[in-house]
């Protein structure tokens, strides 16, 4: 099927969806309405690019007709200039359109829950987890993403044994999903007296945030505990049990295994808000486990650069003596470690997106 045939099919689909999203019955079905509304806006962007592509094709054909049939030298020269402008532009427009025509990852537009945990390396791993958290928060500033910390456990000498936080914004999961995996650091720890380089690691997980209607939870089966959340000052901290802990037994539909999920939230001094956020994290955790089957299905059909599952894949090395960052999935190496740790990570994310799209185009045989 040609690109123009695909565009024609999408135009009909766009018209159909535009009727659906004004239907009161569809609007009443929240899950369906959100899905169709998202699809409507995605198709709108594709069709705008398609119009630009079709116009360029039409203008190029007109310019060629004018060049070959016109006798007037000035008009012929104008046609030649138009051909020279459009011929190199058309392949670029076609490539952009091919990427837009690829099936979208339905998760890309979601907000995320990120988890950073110190791995092998003890105190140094906790310090590195703290460095990664700072790197991401600096990056969020450049993207206009917002984040809120749900819970954390500090390391003995600084950093974090574990920190969990929510990130919101535009296309957050589509941007951050490549960060899941093991991040390895090679440097001289502050506790090292001999100046020897040590290797330690931290694990990053990026989970698409579940919408309420996407996960079924029997809230009557949740067991709640309440405790003092601690934190900086104030009599409220000492007297009010604002911290919440939930336990929930969940049966994995993919494996049939029943597991207890334990979640704590001490994010605010408002117990109802902490309960609400703990529930959101529970939905995301369950959704992530169910979502794993979707990722496995993709991985079975093509190579993917998104690390999920046990998240044990070593994806990136940060070498301080050499000032080097290497992403092992695509062989990407740069020597700007200082800027990178200050949040300048867009270059590697762009390179990962390009590599992933190239693989997707190959599989789609476009």
C-alpha cells in the first residue's frame, strides 16, 4: 500500500472519529472517550503533515509541466528554481510522514512514576542514585516537566537508597521510557583513600502512570496503616498520623501468581492526599505488571530499546576519569559528562528515538 493510499484511509478514519467524540453515548463512556480523543489529536497531526506532503507533490508536478512545456525563458527559469527547491524537500517530508504513519505507542502520552534505587556499590551507589535524581530534575526544567517526590530513603553518607517520584507534562513516557535499566558509574568514591576507581550502579525504572479506569482494584480489600510521616519541624508532624501504608493482594493475570503489593506515601502532611497518591501508585504498579505483556509482545517482533521487566539490562556507563558517557544500546559515546549530569541529556534521548524509529521503519518495510 502506498503512502497516499494510507493517507486516504486515515482521512476516512479521522472523519469517523470526529463524529464519535461528539456522540453523548461515547462521552459518557470515559475510557472510550479519552482513547478516541487522543486518537483524534494524533490523526490531526498526521493529516496536517500529509497535506504538506501532497501539496509538495502537486507543486513539483506543476513545476515540471511548466518547465517542459513553457517557451518563455523567465517562466522556464522560475519552474527550474521551484523544481530545485522541491526535489530535495520531498524525501524529507516523506520520511517525516512515514514516521508519523507508524503505529503510536499508546503509552507515550502518559505521565510517569520514576523509581531510582542504589544497586551494587553500597554508599557510593546511593550517592550515584542521588546524582541521577539531580540530573533528571535539571532535565525536567528544560522540558517544562513537573515532578513530585512520593517517598525516599536516604543513604548513610548522602544520596538515596531509593527515591520514587511522579513526573507530569507533555509526552513524558515517550521521552523518558529509554531511561529504564541499570546505570553504571566508574569514579573514585569520596571514601577511597588510595585514589582507585570503583564501579557501582543504580537502577532506574520508568513506569507509565495508569488512568483510574484502566485498572480494576477492589478498594475494600486494601489494608491501610497510618503513621507519623516525620520530616521538617512543626507540631503537626509529631501529633498527626499523616503517613499512609497500603497492602493489597493482587493476582497477576499473565502468570496467575498472587503477590502482596506494599506502598508507603509520606509526600504531604494531609492524610487523604497521601491515600489518593498511594492509590495512584498502586494502580500504576499493577498496570506496569500487566503492561509487561505488551512490551514482551513488541520485543518478540522487533528489537526494542526500551528496558522493562526485571530492568537488569546495563544501558549506560558514566566514566568520571575520562568525562565519558556511553549508551551501550546504540554505541553512543560523548565526552561531556559534567554537562550531562547537569541535565543535558537530550542528545542521547534523540539518538535513541532515531535508532528506535529506524528499527520500526525496517519492520514496517516502509
